[in-house]
């Protein structure tokens, strides 16, 4: 559980590292210890377009990185002071909070 704005902040997503696998042209996003969370389709038109496959794998990799990126953003948000002698970080913290809220509550 993370502390953000002095509030309990727990995430409901599947915990742990997510991995990307390509099995016979179907790209899966899977947690280390479970079944596929998502399937990223790249061959909807029935053609094996190498560029579409590459793009789908890149999209899956980005999605699979989301939990780690969110954890890091929350950690940075908590560590970043609102203001220092040299910087006013309020706008940056507001933008970070919007991203955290979108990931947590879809808002």
C-alpha cells in the first residue's frame, strides 16, 4: 500500500511483474505467476504484416510496464516537495496526481 497525500492508497490491479510473450502470433501480457491478463491483437486483417507485429509487441511491452511505472510515479510524487527555495513543484505534482488518479480510479 502506498501513502499519497497522507491517504491510504492501494492498487487493485494484478500485483507483480507483467511479461510479454508471443505465442504463434498472439501477444499475451501475463503476470509472473498467473494466466494471461490481456491479449494484444496485431493480425486482425488476416495478414502477417511485420510492422503491425512490431507495433503490437511494443504496445504490449508498454502495457506490461504500467504497474512498475505507476509505482515509480507514486514514489516520486511522495518524495517531491511541493516547493523548494529554487522550484515550485505544485504544477508538476498536480499533473502527476492526475495520472495516478486516472490509473487508480479512471478519472
